[in-house]
């Protein structure tokens, strides 16, 4: 899976934007200014591609138990975020895109109704 596939998938979502809020190597996708994907580009260049995604707390644990390439991410709440190693090729690209969709949905779900209405 290539970063361009993830980028195109994320930017196709309503209200989605991309930026580099931390440094020039960490690409972040947001919906209405709330993060839903963190992608450290320096790792992609080294062949160690990963993304960090928001996740339902129960599903977070289930995914970690089931897949070696899904684990608690650095610098984020381990209860609500998972990091997915894409370079290990354990997960199919379609499933990774589903996890991105889940992340986006979790972020939108946590917004006040007034903000969610902006996406309708």
C-alpha cells in the first residue's frame, strides 16, 4: 500500500484536510480540525510504513489481540489509538482503508451535533 492511496482515501472524506502540525515528516489528516490519521512520512521513506488511527476502545484491544502488526501507538492515548504497521503486509489494503473509515467515524461521532451537521 502506498501513502498516495491513503492520502486519496482520506481527502475524499467530507471535511477532511491534511497538514503537518508537528514537523515536516508527520502528515496528519483531520476532519473539522480533529485528527483521524497520523502518518510519519520518514518511516514510509525507510520502508517502515505505518499509520496511527483512532479506534473504539473495545475494538482497539480486539485488533491488537488478533494482529501482530497492530499495537499501541507512540504519543497517543493507548486506549483510543492504534498504530498499524503497513510494511509487514499482514493486513489487506481494503482492511486498512476500513480501519481509516472507522477512525474517521469515531472522530465525527465524538463531535458536538453542531459540528457534525457541517458534514451533512
